[in-house]
C-alpha cells in the first residue's frame, strides 16, 4: 500500500546531515557555567563522594583545573567556598573579610585568567554557624537584617573582581539593595544573576555534603519556594527583574522545565537554569551500575534544559561535556 501524504516529517530525519540541518537547539560549551568548590590549604583535591568526578580544590590546584577547562573552551565558572566550622559565626562575618580564602581566590583567579567569567555565591550558609542562608533569631530567618550582610558580601566580591554575583539566599528585596550598593560604589558593570525561582528541593543533598553547609536546625522552606508552585515564580522573577537583575535563574533544572519556559516566555533578559548536584549524582550512579548511557543521557538532559528556554546552564557536567564536544 502506498499512502498519498502531502507532508512526511520523516523526510527531515532521513540522514544525520539533514537532522543536523534542521536541529532547533544545540548546547555548546559557551552555554555552560561550571560550579567549582574551593577549600583552604595547599595541593588539596578532595573528592566529593556523592558527586563522582567533582572535587574541593585548594587555590593552587583550582587554578590548574580552571586552565584545563579553558583549554577545552569552557570559560565561565561559579565558585563556592568550603570553610571549617571554626571560621563560622551566626552573623557570617567572615563572608566580607577581605582576607578570607574566597575573596583571595577570586582576586587570584581574575589575575591569572582575566578573560574568564567568574560568578560568585551570595548567601550566608557557607559562612554561618547555623547553616542557613539568612540570620537566625529565635528559630526564624530574619530577612532585612540578612540583607545588610548580603550587601557587604556583594560589595566585597565585586571589589575582588567578580564578574557576576549570584544571590542564592531568596531573601525579599535583596536584588534592589545589592544593585544600589554596587551602583553607589562604582560597580555598575558588575552583573547580578538572581536565583529567582529557587525551590526547596530534595535534589540539593550532594551539594550540602560538598560544603558541609546543611542547616543545623529546621529547613529552608520559609525562604526557598514550594515545589508545588509555578505562578509564584513569576512574582519572584518580576520583583528581581524590576530591582535590576541581569539574569533570572531557575533551580533545580530538570524537574522545573515548566518554570524555565514560564520565565522565558515572560521576560526579555536571559534565563539561567542550575542543573544541581542531585541531578548530576543520579545520572552518575545509574551509569556506574550500567543502567544508563551517561554521555547520551547527559547530552539529552542539557539539550532539553536549553530547549525549555535556558540560555545559560550551570552544570557539574560542564567540563565533561566540553571535552566531549571538543572531540566531536
């Protein structure tokens, strides 16, 4: 039997070359930001057990790793600090001390690699003895007092040479206050990538192992978003947009593709998505057991995140992907 069909979609899939011609979305190394972990000391490359292939680096080895990544075409990095408990207090005061390991590393990285884009983390949890993103008083997270610390932290990071600040704390009003402080200090070119729709997700576990930053008491549900909510993401994003954010981020990525698409459809600035530690870990674990093809699943996940509207993807797969892409 021969069907008389005026349109046969399979004609556009009949060969690899044609499939390449009509491909709508393709991920490149330029789309990716590689999250990296900094720790104190020398010659340290400490593996994160729940994130195979990811390490805490001391500054000297971190520079080597960044150089290796840049040779692969990966030029954007998000840096997170791991501090011993002895440096932490309830007000996260070490976060804006110019001699802390984080700010010193930012200065060193930008000195050695001025062409790279370095994104920082703005939140209290790596520096707080309470392990929360904000100041804790009587069991509650105090919004406005926290913003005072976030502003000091942001200014210190901008002074150290950060290209993009990443407020991940989810305090109300922090983008506008940070933007104001930056402008007043002459850092009008320092960008802000707001964690606009950061959900209280179960996918963050391995990250908290990497930084030893889990809350000492309670959870983060009074400031991170309820995974059941979608429209609330528009409220958060609109506030951050109006307050001066340059990018709007959704975190996590894979389980929140609808939210990425929602922000993409409603805002004309770039949307970012964070493929978080749990998303990375579950693929690594399944691949180690022979249940999934890691490369194919990784590439499919990254592609669908971009297809949903994310121009920028923070991913622990970034280095592996860049190496794979370079060899294609």
